[in-house]
């Protein structure tokens, strides 16, 4: 077996221990004589998985009791429509702080269902900063304020939680579980799974219970958070395999010491990698230092004619998926929870060597 260091932005690396557990479990899961994919979601074995995943997630993130934890399908993208459909009426205003492509997409989706006011937009500097909070143009009586705590493509992360007293709606797809978060500050948190949770196909939504009553009349059942809250997310057949893997990932994270422990490692991984970039004239990252992402580290080479060589040689060295998003160019190293410190060390060593050879 040969495993690479996988810096993919998503679907992203999963812990090897989890993959090995899946491999062991597949033919005969828990003495059922079948794989988890072949079991009823209403059977006692699967119901136990669902319950354990929720209780571990609640413990990992210290989710208060007045929040529901939901596991719909549809990814973060479906939540971009569900947020307005569950929190706003057609004429209502909702504020959007756009610090990258995902926030822009969320605002575009919301504009189909309500009045989406762009309270701030960092496109003027190519999504490399967060506009000063005091300059945000917030609406009076907004139904909610939406933002993207970590922009996966440009690598911009909020190291603070915005203020105000309207419900905060946060797309945490690429930062959830990477560090502690004060859930009580939020109205709704949503995240697609394929970065820090598990395989694509399941989504995490944490919603304050008092907001569940705001869904529009006539909303489709599967687009209504309350349907999931009322059915333990078994509104229809859930993505059982993805849910089972998420449960294993949550257990893995518990064994690692939880979110505080992984946050220390994540902080160190990011600090080392940015230091390596900043200490060289060969590599650079243009994101403002106070909002650099811990999870997604984009960087460019001084001479982009070397990009293809960098990608080919890094790939040959077992460091994969370093190509930057097409809208940004250059490179991007996504260093989620399952990407070890050893992987980051190997990347830094490769970068130093590459600069010596080609710089
Ligand atoms: C990956 C990602 C998404 C998209 O998730 P899907 O599962 O493809 O819908 C949305 N927002 C952010 C911040 C992401 O990182």
C-alpha cells in the first residue's frame, strides 16, 4: 500500500485509521452479515450510528441544548437556498458579507428568494482581505446576516465572529471542527462534509431551535430544516454510508483529544507553512496576515512558468492536489484535520528543495 500526502481542497483526505476501519467493517458490519450500505436506516445498528454521531458532534463542538443538529443531503450549496427559504419571506432583507467565491454564490442564491443585500464585498482586492466590520452596510431589520468564516478558494478566514443581534448564518464547510467555535453566537451553521467531516453526500446543519418555526409556507419538505429536526434527519432515506463514515471521523477526532487538541496542531501546521512562504522570495501569499486561513493556503511562485514543473515534481514526490483553484492560479495546499503535521513538513521540505534547484 502506498498513500500520498493529499492536499486536496475537497473531497479531501480522510484519516487512514478511519479507512482501515471501513475496510474491516465492509463485508460483515457488526455481525449483521452485511455491509452498512445494505442495512436499513431504521434498524437498531444504524440508528445507534446516527445517535452516536450526533452526540459526539455535540460534545466535540459543545453544541448547546437549544440547538438542533441535522444531517441533510445536498451539500453546502443546498443550504445556500435553504437559508433564505427557512429564515426569510420574499420581501425580507438578508445581509451578505462576501469575502470569496462561496459567499458570492450564497448571495446569488439568496437573491432568488429574498432581497439579498451585499453588506460588504472584498472582490475589489481579489478576495484577499476582510472589509473592516465597521464599514459593513447592514440593513435595518435584516432577517439574518450570512458570511463564510473560511473561504476555501482564496484562503481568507475570519479570526473573529461578527457582532450584531440578527441571527448569524455561517457556511463553515472548510473550517468546521478545525478549532473550537462558540456555537451560541450563531443562528445557523452549515457545512458540507467532504473537507473535515467525511465523504461527500451528507451535510451538517446546526440550527438554533427557535429559528425552526420561520420556514416559508409551502416550502418543500426536504428544504425545511424542521422536517429534519422532527425526524432525526430521517425525513427520507439518509446517506447512510456517508453518515457512518462521519461517525468514525468524529470518533477519531475524540481519540485525538477533540477540537482543542486538533486546533493546536492546525495552528502549528498553518504557521509553519506561511512562515516558509513568507521567508522566501520565491513563494508568496497575498492574503492579509490577519485573515489567513488555517485550512487552505494558496501561494504562487515568483515565476509562473515553473508552475507545471512544481506540480509534476511534487506529485512525483507523493505530494498531490497542490494545483490552485482556476480562479486564483498558482498552488493551494489544503491542510484539513486529516492532513498530518508530517505531511506539511514534507511539503515545506519539498518547497525548499524546489527553490534551491529552480530558484
Ligand atoms: C466546498 C464548499 C462548498 C460547496 O460544498 P458542496 O458540498 O459542493 O455543496 C460551499 N462552501 C464552502 C465554503 C466550501 O468550502
